[in-house]
């Protein structure tokens, strides 16, 4: 639901009644992950998607039903070879959908949508499976541990749910948690869907060159907050990088030492100049980041690795470096190179191979990987 926070918050401000269908579980190949949502208001206006089109019509009708009945409900959609006219996923997977009319737990939902729409980090835990009286009940959790609402199963269940939601929020992940009704970690009683709304991940592009301008556009398209950093004020200008969220004129290693990164950050080093690269990469390889890539030829890479070893960078740290940067797409232009770089970032995020899907037996839709130590 929080992936539609901006639009739904506007609906709240307009006092619209609506229902939200949210994917709470996925098995096999499915087009949308847990947390994907479709919302329908009382006038029949729909926003969002739970399946990319396969079951949208059926889910739309479930939302209308929830609005009429005022009760939450769940439904499973899968693939059936026996009935060609059955509503299901053509990709062969299965999704479980929770449909909740917005009047249920309205104050909690209001607060969650307001926070997420305003860019504040927040987690929303909802009962996706369990006793009928708990279904759809919601608990809001903030990074500092403050919370609102409740799941209706007693203080121990709420206490455990808050801890689990806070952990997922810290990792910037959406996922499910299996608990017992008494709040212990024994699966089988209650399934919670925890949706995390966090600020967009950062992409920091070092080197104000033409390839950087194309990468900035690609990064923005993928939802990153993009910063361009270069020590040369004549090149690091708004006129050259109109799509950047932030432009910084500073020595790259000095800027990196003073800015925040986390396990979702992408660091792209396009300077391919040793006086910038070596101190910058020495700092980058010792701090949290999801991706660290550096542009340059294979000869440049070999020389860069030698210099980094001389600067005290260890083999384990060097193993984090993606260089030459990007996937082998045969890229030539700045735009093609940008695609190859973000393709490698996407593959690393989701555990993809970068190989063609044609002739591959690997699943097309993979569950997100657990956060890795960085």
C-alpha cells in the first residue's frame, strides 16, 4: 500500500472512501512483489497494480466488494491448466492478496500514508493471515521505536511485531513475518506483511563527464536520489546536469568521507584519473554500499588495483569493486554505457546473472535477496 502513498494520501485529503488490495505473498514466478497494491475508490477509480494485468479485473471487483461489505478479505490467484477461462497468472506463479477497506484502522493508515508521502521512513505491519478478527489490523512503526495502532492480539504480539517491523524498516525491506498469536516466533498463527517506506536510495556519480550526464538520467529513472561530485567547478554545473538532485564541487574522497551511505547506495566512479580514483576508492571500499563501480579500460583497472594495494586496500575490499564498470552489452554511446551500468546495479540488487533470458532455465522473477554484509 505504501508504494501508492502519494496518491492515496491525496485521496485521504479529499475524504474519499477506498479499498486497497496488496500482494502479501508470492510463490513461483509472479510479476509483482509483496507490497504491490491496487486501490479502488467509491467512484470506481483505480490506481496501481498487483499483477501487471493478469488478474487486475478480479482484484478490482474484490476491492468493490470490500467497499460494499466494509470487511477485509483475502484471495489467492494461481495458474490452472484445467480451466482455460479461470482468472489466474499466465506466468505460472501464485499470489495471495489482502483487500482492506480504508475505514478499517483509518487513523493508523492516515498516519502511515502521510509519513510515506512526505518522505519520512515508516513501517506498516498488517495482519495478512490469521484469526478473522485480526485480519487487516495495522501497526505503524517509526525508526525511533515510536508506534501507533495495534494488531488486536494483545501486548506481546504488538511488542514482537514492533521489533520485527523496525528491523525490516532499518534494512529498507518489505516482507512477511510468521508469529504465533501470543507473540512468540512460532509460525502458523499470524502472518504479518511489513511494508517499509524509506527515502530513495542514493546514487553518487563521481566525475562530471558526458557519460555521467546519461547515468544521472538513468539513475533518476530508476528512483535513485542522484548526486554528481567533481572537484572542477567549470564542469560540475547545473547546466550540464539538469537532472541531478544535487551537484557538489569538492574533491571526491573528501566529499565521500563527509556524506552518508548505506547498504542501498550505488557509488559510480567515472573519473578514471588516479589522483581522484585511488583515494576515493580506498574510502568507498571501506564503507557501506550496495554497488561500487569504476570506469576504465582493463589496463586502467589493473593499474588501479596495483595502486589501491599499495595504498593498503586488502583483497576482500578489492573484491567489492566492479571494474571495468557495467555489463558487457557492447555499449558505445554514453546512453548505452549508462544502461550497462544500471543493468549491473539491478542484477546485483536482485541476484540476476545478466545472461539472456532466451535459452535460460533461471526463473524470470526472483525473490529479493537478503541484505548482504557490506
